[in-house]
């Protein structure tokens, strides 16, 4: 054999993981015991014997010893710059066992009231990198940064302005991002008002090209439809205790004008070929968004995967229409768990029981689960457990297994669809990118409630190991 053979030459794999459970999470529920990776792609998924032929002298071979491999997690709604600025603080607390409750329930909006949390490019870069380290340790290989733009340039946090975009561009050019990032541009204020004219101007000025769209991609635009139910802001047909019904955040002369302007924003973005993610919690806001998307798609067919974010009061009819319009529902089960008591306080038990329609959205095939970190901690294992609790006790062991599969797909396959990337990420198969996570146990052997106890041992993005648990003693 000749010396100085290049790594990966002659079909040698760069990385082989064998002797465990490899879960493709594809439609056929493919399972193997081994997987091989070469130049960022899966080249083999099968049994231990089938990967033998691609193991060469430069191949790193990991003995899984019964552990599980599955596609990397895609946290499809995660404010990484903000998360990196305030972690381990989160809005609802929890998630980092090392920190305990002392850090919990600090309001991140006011945590930097005296000065912005971040005030320079260097600080923003550092925050993004810090979040990147954290999420790599959680097996997250893709995320969507939902809402960056000029309306937040003088915002109180400094975590959502245009400069954050520039920080992402720099980090991508340096190949310093540890996960694939999709960005939604924001024209207006985070959780606040926006104006149609500014939105139109912003679309015209938007820089849409990135150097490596598979690593950093401008996905589309974020619109804040309404606020949240506990603040009596969600626009709903139900009566709040004071008899009010909330309303839209988009500025307008009256409710009808606000609705007209929200619809115009959706139309403008759709016609510009941009994906739209609308923060919408009230049933009337959700109905309006779905209705306008359906009209836009009927008029100008385009597969842009528009979606509703949060969807607290989405009705079964709205979920069905979402599916018909090719839309998604991006929901955070931990927010349901944390705020259902508040919702019950303002809209009653019956409305609360029907809220956060996880079961309907799963059945309709539209559900992506996400953390909205740092609202919640970015730990998808807790998200799966929270969704499971919201769904109630499964009727059988078969249902438990099916539910685990569906909830894991809501963190992998479904968000890949949101990213228009299901053809190359979100499942494991030869030809798909090597974005994967190694779990200490097969998740199908535990209940969703037990999943938070299952350790994360290894995270791989594009074939590169971006996290390895120190105590895991991997091959
Ligand atoms: Zn958010």
C-alpha cells in the first residue's frame, strides 16, 4: 500500500458508527446498526458488516455499544443571539440542571434595561458562538433565527438588529457556525408593531444571497400578527374577562385596516418568493393568516412553506386549512405547559383544553416543534416530554412508540420541510447530509417523559464532530 494516502480517498469513510441503533426517521422507519459518513454525506446505512468495506486506515470508527444515532435536531424557532447573551437565564427557567432555579424566571426583556445586552459586533459574534456551543451539546444541527432586522437596531436587547445579520455573515465566511442557520428577516419591532410601508421597503432592500446557503440561508420574513393570550393581546373570537378580543399588532387606522395591511404584507412577501413565518396566537389572527396564504398560493402558485408560529388558539378547522395550503405550524409544547394556567385564567378551561392543538397538527402532518429559546431552554428532550404530557397518556405501548416517532420527526423531518430541505437533511440515508446525534439510549426504548434523562454523547454537522461528551468514552 502506498503511503501518504489522502483521508477519504478510494471510498474510505471519514467516520463510521457501528454496533448500535441507527434510526433513519424516514417514512419506511428504516433501522440499521451502523452508518458511514464521507465528505459530509451519509454513504452507507445498514448493518455492521455493510460498513466494513468503507473502513480504511484513516476512518474514525466509533463503537456505539448499543447507543442510538438519529438525524440531528432542527430547532426551527430559536433566538440564538439572544440565547447566547442571557443563558443560563431563560424566560420560564429550567433546562440547565447545573444552574437550578435561582436563575429562573428573570425577565430577559428587562435583564438589560440599563444598557443593551449586546452593543457591539464582537459581543454579538460571541453570543452567537456561545449559543452554538450550547446547542451543539444538545444535538442541535440546524436552527432558525426568527426575526433579525433594522427595526430592532435601537432595541433594548441589541440581540435582533441588522448587525446580528452581519455577524452571521462574518461567522459563516469564517466557517465558525456550528449549526446550519436559517434566518427570518424582521421589519418592525420584536413582539411589537410593524408598518406596511416599512415592510415593503425592507423587502426591496433585503440581501437574499448568502455564500453557503446550506449553512447560512435567508429563509424569508417574520411578521408579528398579534401578542399573547395572557396579556389579552391575542386576537380571538372568545371574550376576555373585560369583554375585549385583542387585536393585530400591524399598525392601521382601525381593526379592518390592520387586517388589510397584514394581508398585504403576506401577499408582498409571497409574491417576492419569500417564506413567511407569522407569530400568531389568537384564532382570528391564525384564520386571517391561513386565509391570505391560501389566496396567495391560489393566485401565484409557489411552494414556500409559509407557517404559523405558536398557534395557541388554532382551531381544528384552521389546522386542516393549514395543511391544505401547504403551511406548517411551529409550536412550543413547553409554552403550553408553562402558560396554560394563565390562559385558563383569562379564557376558561374549555378554551384551554382545545388550545395548542398538537394532536390535530400531528395528524395533519403540519407540526414542527421548537423551543423559542431563550423563552424556554433549547432542550428538545424536554420539548418532546412536554408535547407527550399535553397529548395525555398513550392507550398502548404501540401508541407510545408511534408517538415517540412522530414527536422526533417534529424536531427533524418536519423542520427540514420548513427549510425546504427535506431532500438533503432531516432523515438519514445514503446521499443525505451527515448531520446526526448519538444518544446514550435508543429513544424508542423509553417513554417521552423519560427522554430528558437520556444523555447526548456526540453531535455531527456536515460530517464534522462539533460536540463530544467528555464522560461518554466514545471509541
Ligand atoms: Zn420567538
